[in-house]
């Protein structure tokens, strides 16, 4: 099927995060992050207990896919595919090993000097997430993570250091990866260890989130002070929750589920807490401690653009009896009877991406960026040394078709697309290697065994062609 082309200068590329790819967790002065105490092959986002850290255990982030040592080779492969952009993150604890250090770790800074230099040489624009579930462990155990207002100060020390150092190499920044995921995985995202059963759970989480909002605005203000070439975006985990039926009660349940996510983008884009959230806080006795200047800070420093991850959708009903919980990292709703599922139970809904673009653009009228999208699947290395991943090609081409429609039929302003896990990396939720998203296969299994050899999958050649044709044909 022919597609109209994507906009001129559309940023095609892929996305990874530091903790899922770099490895070298304690090399060249890096300190441990919250991810470095998350064991492999665990249940999805189960709470991590840093005190139960077993030095003999298997912790997949410790080696990642060894991007730390192999970045040059990997960037060459991205260049071969024609990437215009690589979304990556900087590991906070590589720069400030404990988080509260006075001085940055020069070795860590030099590492990213090299990475950005290699990207620039390959004509690939870096898009850098400042915090991708990677808070330094010391800030979690000693300060209680983002719930403690001091964490803003430590984070800004990190942000100012990296924005100043890399201002000529990096022009696009994202503050907090899937900021709304805080509601479901507060330890990994906020460094706040609060149990599901804690009656004050939401109080702890929303207070910590407020501190991230303040840090987001301070980051925007700092970037603007550096130069007009700096652009800072928010990052939302966006999975629309449809009403199960057309019943008004189901519509209301869907609206509430959407507002739960909109809240995060509203504050970062509109610059204030939305009314529905203030009412929610009142009803639930949640009281956010703010400093007198916070409101003005939020109002004066909205982000420049909104990025989001999109994998799937789910449904919700006022009556949950008989419903099956849908799978997905940011989904807490039910399976749809109309939508097929991936091997991991994530619902595959290309049209949902077009809907998402419309919902978000209508609401915010800022440029959008698709920061993550992709299919986690088992791949088979065949006897001829190939990986025939037509299922991935199908998934991605249908989603690109829907994205193209959002842009060309609906007029949504989307300026880039980064396929998640463009090279196979450690999966975030369960720490598995064999949930693969990449165009490039990495020879490593769920126990961390393998040669780490990189092999081009069929989807590698497919994506290379998509980029070369600016998405014109699928
Ligand atoms: C998002 C995260 O939740 O989804 C990524 O930003 C993550 O870090 C991605 O890897 C896919 O999830 P998973 O659990 O399949 O790796």
C-alpha cells in the first residue's frame, strides 16, 4: 500500500536507555542506580529491595548489551539504517555516582563526549532523556528519592552539568521518561518505596511527582538560558483506554482513565494543576506541599514539545466483573474483545496510534514526537544466520501507516519517530533479554549468556528502506 510521504526533515530513528543497554555498571567511576539492584527475569515491575541485593545474583543491567564498549559499532549500524535521530539517556549515576556528590565524574562525562561525537559523525541527532528510570541508588536509600525536595537540587546539578557540557552536540532533551508511570512503579521511577497497601500511597507519589514537575520547569528554564537551540520535551506513557461499550458510565470511566494521564502533561504543558486533579486531591485528602514560587515556575516554563510512548490500548468499564486485566507497562485496564495481542499479551492496535496523536494534539497544540513504539517478541536465529521477523515488520508498518494518516489526513504535527529498542536490549519490566524489539539482534539470553554478536534482522533492511523513502511506501 502506498503512503503519502512523511514531512520533510522528519526525524526517523530508534530509542534505547542507558540502564537497558550500556552495562559497565561500576566502570570508570559509575555508581549504582535503582536499576542495578533489580534482578533478572523477575515478575513484572515487582518492588526491588536494595537491601536484599545479592552480589552473586544475576542483574541484567550490569552488562546490558555492553553498549558502553560497543557504541561505535552500534552507531555505525544505526547510520547504515539511515537514522536521523537516536533517543538515548544519560545515566545520572555515571555523572554523579551517589547523586549528591559536589563534583561530576569526569570519566563519565568523557564517555558521553565520545558517544555524541560518534553520533554527530554519523549525522544522527541525539535526543537525550535526562531520567529514564535511573535514579542513583544512594538518593533512594539515604534521601527517599523524589519525595525529598533535596532531590530537585541534586537533579539540577546533574542537568546543568550535562546541558552545559553537551549544548553544542545535543539540542533535544526529555526530562522524565513516562512520567505517569510513577503511579504504577514508584520505586523505579521516583525512588519512592511505597507499598500498594499503604493508605498514604498516593500522597507519597503525588508529592514526589510535584518535585519532578518543578525539576522539569527548572530544566526548561536552564535550557532556555543556554541558547535558543535547546528544546525540552515531556515524555508520557500513552495508551488510550477506550470505553468497553457506548454506555455513558463506561464513557465516564474512560474519561477518568484518560485524565489520569493528561494530568501529567497538563502540568508540564499548560503550566498548572488541572481542576479535575485538584478535586481528586480534595476528595482523597491529598495535600501537596509547594513552595511559594512553585506555581509561577510551572506557569512560566512549559515544555516545548510532547513526546510519548505508544504500544497498545485497553478498555475500561464501570463494571469490572468478568473482565481480564490487559498487559502493558502503563496500562491498568482490561482486554478488548476486538484487538489481537502480542506474545506478552500487549494488545496490538495501530489505529490507536492515530487516535493518540489526535487526542494529544487537539489538547495541547504542541509538536509531538513518538519516542517509543514497537513489538516485543521472541526471535529465532535460523540456520542461515538470519532472523525473519516479518511479525515485527507487520506491526511497525501498520503503526507507521496510522501515524502517516494522523499527519497527512488529520493534520497532526509530529516531527519524529523512534522505534523502541532499535537494537535488542534488556526489557524494562521483567529484566528479560528475550523480549526483543530490535532491528539488530544481540546474541545474549535471559541468563546473560551469549557472544553479544550483533546480527541484522530482516526488519533492519525494511526500516532502512522506509527511512530512505521517507515513509512513502510500506
Ligand atoms: C517503556 C519504557 O515502559 O516501555 C522502556 O520506557 C521499556 O524502558 C519499554 O523498555 C518496553 O517495555 P518492556 O517492559 O517490554 O521492556
